[in-house]
């Protein structure tokens, strides 16, 4: 990886926009991802940072959330690390289908499906000492994608 | 980070025009404004998302909560959105099947 940026943010909701700004600036400056793909990445970063901040809040820790970003000619990789109590990504609560009126009882649970849909690779590593979410955007996926390049 | 929440009346609807970025920081203000409108007896609401620059799942959660609240009052919540980057989050999450989404406030209030 040729370029790297690291950002430590206090675990407060007002800092999620800063993480989005830094990652999108890195993506725009150091990669050839299209604007649409940078927008996708911003949403994924926002979702992961929101989960991290909520995990810190639930664990009552005042440690910071670490956002790391690397880019080279093939890919952009972002890692969001928290010190919350972790979660089992393979055992997330099931929600009713969207066509079921009962679905409206659930206002949450859309973040991880959004992350999975918007980035080329995602990996969740979670233990009792925290969670790391690794997001990858590949440049060739952009070239093969919507043809904007 | 500024979040604009301007309310106007239009053909029996309260039109809530949202401007700026909707995320975990700003979503509580958006939720409170919707709840206020419902408490004021506004049970037919159009949320105009044309001025929204960014919206993630916390914003979707506010809209789902608003729709649920309004339907419990036999009302409705309609959306106005033509921006592909915002529509995309509704499409990915399947919420295009839950919300009625229009191209303009005119189209929404005359539906």
C-alpha cells in the first residue's frame, strides 16, 4: 500500500462526518474511484463508525475509534476499529421481510446489509475486546461496473 | 454540521424539506421534528429529500419510525427524491417497497 492515513476520533456521533470526510478525500485524491463509488464508500464508513460509536457507548469506554485508510493502484482499504464489547456478525437478529407490515417495528438493522451491498469486500473481526471492520473498494470493480470511467 | 428542517403547508400536507447530511449525529433532530409534526396533528406528511447531501441507515430509521407513527394515526408519509445516490440506499434496503417516492412535491401532494 503506497499511501496511508490514520485518524483517531472520539466516540461521539458528531465525529462520524469527519471520518467520512477524511476517507472520501483520500479516495478522491489517491484513487481513480468514480464519484458514485466514493459516495458508496462514505455510506459504508458512516455505518461502520456509527456501529463503533454505539459499541463504545454500550461499553461505557472513552477510548477512541481508529479509522485507517490505505490506497494503491489496485484498491482502497479502510479499517474501523473500536474497543466495544464485540458482536457476532453471523448471529444478527432476523427482521421480517420488507413486505410484512411487522417490518415497520424495526427502525434499525439496515447498516450491515448496506455495508455489504456497497463495498467490494467486507470483513468483520470481533472479539470481547473490540471489533474491526475492514472495507475494500477495488479499482477494477469500478472499471467493470457502471462504465463511468 | 447543519441540518435544515423547514416545514410548509401544501394541499393538506405538511411538507418537511430536509437539507444537509442525515447521520447518527443529525438524525435525532430529524426524528424530533417529525414527532412534533405528528403531535401537532399533522398526519399527512411529505418529506422532501431533494436537499439532502448524505443519508445513511440512521436516516432510514427515522423515516421508517415516522411512517409507522403516521400509519398508527391512519396518516401517511410520502417521500420526494430524485437523487440517485439517495435513492440507492432505499433500493438496496428494499424500502422502495415500503415508501411511496415521488419526483416532486407537486406529484406527491396530488397523488
